[in-house]
C-alpha cells in the first residue's frame, strides 16, 4: 500500500493499480489546477525531475504528497521565482565577463548553466501567453525584443564554441543586461495582468 496526500486529503491505495509513477500522477490530477509540489517519503521532488520518474514503479510503503494550485496564482508565484533568478544573474554578469577574460573554467561552466536558465525564461514567457491568451504584441515591454534576444543567445553559444572570450565577455557585460531588464519588465506586466484577470 502507498499513502497518498492530495492537497492535504490523505488516503491509502494499492500501488499495483498504477502502471508507473506517470500513470499515478495522471490519475491524481485535480481538474482546473496544476501540480505545484511533490514530496516522496518527505523529500521535495523538483517538478523538473518528474519526467525522469514517469516510468518508475512503486515498491510499496511510499508516502506521496501532492499539492495542486490554481493556474494563475501559481504562475504569479513562478514569475516571482523567475524575477529573482533574473536579478541574481544580472548582478553577476559583469563578474562572469571579467572572469571569462582571465580564463576561469568555473565561470564558463556557469555560463553554460546560464544558457539553460535563459531557455527556461523563454519557456515561462510562452506559458504566460498560453495561460493569459495574450501574445507578444500585447506587452509594451516586449516590443523589439525578438528576434534580437534569440540572436544574442545564439551569439553567446557560438562565441563559446569558437572560444572567442572577448566577444563573449562583451555580450555578457554590455548586451545581455538590457535584454534581461526587458524580461523583468515583461514579467511585471504579466503579473498585473494575471492578478487582474483572476478576480
């Protein structure tokens, strides 16, 4: 048997009724809400790791806690996390740029992580469009952002591939900060929109 808690309501279930963890999550889904938190045996599981767990099977005696939240409030919560990430990155860009010029390998690793993080920001932007029913042209802050931002990301990746540290440093210290400020302003606009329309 497994113990399942969905938004605080606890029940026991036979683990054999589920083909795998993905099947379990699908059958626990709360209509009109999004999965926001997962704990297995008291351990927080990042939502980004759920894909890897989909084919896992239960052994029995697991304790699983699921929290589902309303789409819009949860998205506003995520926007707060993304804005914190953008602020943190923006304050570190000059440091990265300087360290790259001095050949710091750790700084290069962090720039790789930065690329993944910025792709997540783009995904969040698309999710906001899907949830709100808006498009890029509805947001003043996004005017003129694309295709310039995508081109800059490509330039950063290509500079790393070419080991052109001077170009990479320039992109990080002089070009990327303004683009990240634009995204921050977009998320401010999106927050107001989602909070206003959720009333």
